[in-house]
């Protein structure tokens, strides 16, 4: 099989992409850019559209490709895509995980029943030796809805791995995602600056703590933190590329400006945990930049004036934005965070995690079923009065605010083990390709780790926009690492 380095444009058309690959890039970009604008794809309708786009991208990625002199340096040949899919570990691990959810859906142990404005769970006969779940309305949460969401993620990851064979394709997709996040962040800052009480100034959200097009501020902040890592990686990548080609200018400054805007929207989302993670990540980026300038670039004097001017411009942009935005409210939120950490009283989220682990212990092997948390949790939260009710007010928890505890409760050790195995397989692939030697894979990898840390105190992976973008970053990081020209030998097609 020809090396991936041979899939390039000819001298006449140096940037030509194969038609199937160009269509795939367009569908992937449309899909991943659509998700955050569709309120984070938290509604069933958006999830159906997501599944349709993911299926279309997957189908196109498997189409055999006929290369000619315009798109290949080897002349005309036919490339079959499906063997590469069969050698992809996530194809099998993800397929097993989806089959696991399907068995849960077909083997319900409980049924959701409504009565007199309330609801209850009715016990059903089921096969105890198989994974089991709950028969619940798809409009609320159900294994069928989980199958759509996780199926979309699986199809998207496989499509990226199989169908994107050129670094130019990856770059186009990543630039589209960064630009989309930048525009969305500008919308969020405008909403904050103008004190908007509706999303897009026209639609009443279910809660007052929305940001941009996201219902929930913590989801917005987690998404923008993830895309900030992408923008930082693109800035570094374009800078290195320009230096290597001895170009006088590059888009790196534009993406550094994206980083500033994305950092501002995270701060003004008033998500306290996300802001702390943001500050830690910016410190990491600063340290990596200084390390690169003082060691890899042979000393601090190269272009020091240009770098200083650029930092002044970015700092001026940030200060100007802070002047027009409600900075006092953001500072007040951070003060509340410090006081909460100094308190010895367990937080509601900590107690919810403990109750969720109680839920897990009663069905440790297979869990209660995908989408079952909000229906099974009320039985267990009663043992923690402060998260059950206060006075006449009763609390209803849709998620545990701890993704790992909720995964264990819904999927058990078997299902969660498949997720861990999939994550570990990507880490192994990246380590084999020494991803840390290139700036973009390094920032994407650390940005994904940032999301993992945030999930300790929130339910970010139950937002499809975050989940699918996070999942897409892993094959993109692996493919980019494979395609780095600094490698000693070009890798063969996987």
C-alpha cells in the first residue's frame, strides 16, 4: 500500500484533495460546527441530525478512491478504505460498547410509568446474566438516545481515522472548528456585555445561566476550554511552519487572538472550576512557549521585539474587552469559589457523587443502563437529606455532576471498562508516534486531559457537542502525529 506522503497534489494542482476526501472534510466540519450552535445538541432533534451527518461522513470515508496524477505522486491506482478500518482498535472496541448499550435497551429491568402528574418505575422480568437497562421515554433519556449519541461519536472517529489521509484535510477541519468557536465566543461576549436574557436575543432558555448557545454555563466553559487548546495549537503550528519555510508572515497571530477571546468567554461564563482550569492551562502554554523560545529557537533575542509587540496587542485587546464586560461579577464568582473550598461542609455535588456510587454498588457489573441515572437516583438521594429536599422543595438530579461516577452507575464495570480500553488504546497510539514532539498534538492532548479533569465535578460528557468534539480530537491528534515531516521515516497507511 502506498505511503500517505504520496497523497499530495501534483505540480499543476499542489493543493488538490481527492473528491471523496474533500466531501468528507466538508461533512465533518458541518457536523462538528453544527453541534454547539444547536444548543450543544442537548435536544433529541439535534441528536438525530448529528447521527445522520455522522453516518454520511462514515459512508463517504469508506468509498474506494481512484487516484490519478492530479492527487498522487504514484500515478493512477485504486485505494480500498475498509481494510484500514478493520485494523483500527476503536472500531472494534466502540462496536462492542454500542452492542452493550443495545443489549441494555432490549433487556429492560424497569419500565417508566407516569401517573397523576408523577412517575414511577415498574419492575419487569429480564435476563439477569445479560446487561440490562430501563424502558424510559426517549424525550427524557433512554438507552436508545444514548445509542444515537455514542453511535455518532463512534462513526465520526472512524470516519476521521479512515478517510482523512492528508495533513491539509486535517488543517482545514481544525481551522473551521477554531473559527466557529471564535464566532460563538463573540456571541457569548456580546450577550454578556449587553446583558441579554435570551439566547440569540430571541429564545427563552430553560435557565438563566446560559452562555452563547449553551443552556448550561459549565458546558459552555468546558467546550471553549477545549477549543482554546486547538487555537493555541494552530497558532504554534502555523508559526513553526512559517519559520521552517522562511515566510515573513503567518496566521499564527490570528489564532493567538482566538485564544484571548476564548479565554475571555470562559472567564465570563462564570464557571468557577473551568476558570481555574483555564488559568492552569494558560500557565502551561506560557511555560511551553518560553521553553520553545529560549531553547528550541536558540536564545531569547530572535524577533524579541516582534514578540513583545504582539503580546502588547493581545494584552490591549484583553483589557479593552474587560473594560466593557461585567468584570466585577466574574471576580465575585471567583471569591465565592475560594470561600466554598475553605468550608469544611461537604458540597452538594460531593454528596451526589457518594449517592451515585451507592447506586453503582447495587449493580456493579452491568450498571443500571444507559440513560437510567435520573430515574434511579431519587431512590438513593433520599439517604442524603441535603441533596433530597430543603423544606418543601425537592431536588431532581438529571446528572451526577461527576461523569466517572455516572458512567459506573449506568454502564457498570463492564461498560466503563470498554470506555477505558478505548481511551488507553489512543494513548498508546499517540505515545508510539511521540505526539509531544509537535505543538498541535501536544496542545490537543493536554486540552483533552483538561476536559477529563473538569468531568470530575460536572457532566460534560453528557453534552454531545463536547463529547463528539473531544472524541474527534483523538484521531486528529494521532493522524497529525503520523504525518509530521520531522519523523525519521514515513509511516505506511494504517
